[in-house]
């Protein structure tokens, strides 16, 4: 299944409200057994959309003539 940002919004809303059934944008209706399952799917959706928070490191190199 190709995930969309709407799917991520729907599962986030379901987790926040305590609902265990989610209807995704493709029409599939899934009833999750637990909050842990929902968080796992949310993580999978976020990873596939590359929405996860990444940290960028910047390295600056300064040089001189050596005096």
C-alpha cells in the first residue's frame, strides 16, 4: 500500500482520540488490536513518507597559512 500524508493524519487522529478503527484513503478499513500496533503502523507510515525528524550536522573547517 502506498501511504499518503492523509493516512498519517488519520492514524494520528485515531491514536489521539482512542479509536482503534481507521479508514485509510484507499478505502481499506483496519481495526487494530492495541495502541502498540497503531504506533508501529504510524512509525512505518512516517518512515515511508520520510517525515521523521532527522538531524543534520554541519562541519566547518577553517584553515590558515600556519603562522
